C-alpha cells in the first residue's frame, strides 16, 4: 500500500513537472513573438525616420538652391540697375540720372547738366521717371499706379517752408500756372488740379554685344565660378582640406569647386588650414 502511494506521488510530480515545462515553453514562445513584434516596430520606425531625414535634406537642398539662384538673379538685377546709365544706348546723361531704388530706380532731370554748366534755358528740359527691368520683368502694382498718376497729370512741384511758429507754408507749380498763391495750412499735402498728359516712351534695350565690359566681366565671372557665393557644407570643407593638404594648388582647387581662388583662400584661412600647410612646409625646409 505504501509503494502504491509512492508511485502515485511520483506520477503526480511528473505530471506537474511536465505541465510546468509546457507552460514555461509557451511563455518563452510568447515572449519571443512579442520581442519580434517590438523589433519589427522599431525597424519600421527607423526606416520611416530615415525616409523623413532624406526628404528633409532634399527639401533643404532644394530651398538652398532656390535661395542661391534667387540671390544670384537679384545681384545681377542690382548691378544692371547701377550700370544702366553707363551702358551704350541709354538716352540720358548719367549726371542727370539720380538713383533712388524704390519705388522706381531713377529720376532723370533731363537737360539739368547742360543748364548748370552753360546756364542754357533748354526748352526740352524734362523730368523722367525710369525703372530698369529685365527682358521678361513687369512693372509692379505700385509702379503701375505711379505711371497712371503721371498719365493723369497728378504731378506738381512744391516748396514746403517750416516757419518759426511751427506752421507750414507751401508754394506749388504745375503746367497750367506758373505759381500758386502762398497760404498757411495745417498739413503738408495740398490738392492742386493739374492737366498734364504724359505719353509712355518706349526705349529699346541695347543688344548683349553692346553691354559694357564691367557687366560682361561679371557674367563671365559667374559662368566660370557659379558656386562663388554658395554656402559651404561639411562634405565640401573636408574635401577642400584634404586636397589642399595633399598639395593641390589654389587655382586647381578653385576649378574643382567652381569657386574663385580668393574665396578658396579666405575659407582656408577661416578653417585654419593655411597655417597647417605653411607649418609643414617650414618643417620640411628646416630638415
């Protein structure tokens, strides 16, 4: 009877051990599946994050390129505006042309230089408002309003005098009257009716072959060194340092990076690389 009880107990123990083994195996499999799911989720998020980084970098590069192109066109436009009175075919004297930049580029006092130097009462003395445009550029809305105001005759010359008591007196001229009576007003603006019709004048732009040497040289510079004014990135800086320390000449590096030698030399100074190469050269000579 005692042996039967012992066998029964052993059987129960074996069953319990088997049950525990099966349970542990089941738990282990579930943990493994959970770990695989977690790893898959982590991998998916890493891939998504990498895609986002790539797209973000592309957007940054695109925006940087657009910014550089826009800046380049702006610089060209500003240079053209400043050089316009010196270009062949410009119909007015540079000394009569006064640059203001905004909302239009020039106010031309045509004939004023002749009057100032020769005191000649030129009947063709006139005021001309000019804005310099490229081939496809158009007048802004504000410039169109200015042209319409001139065409409608809303133009006059005023002398504004500030008196000792703080009041203001104005004197106005227009095309219909030589002088307006002087009167005191509280504000600077005075409405004076005028009747002047100004017809638009079309001025042909000189061909590219006639553009001055300075403008041609600037275009040639940008064609040869299109990256001259673009910002440096880490990859280009590392390559610049590597090529320079390897003994490549400044002019060769300039052609490689499409930047002018002056920009290459100044950036090497900023990076402190010029000193490193000079010190290496001096050490070799001392040996």
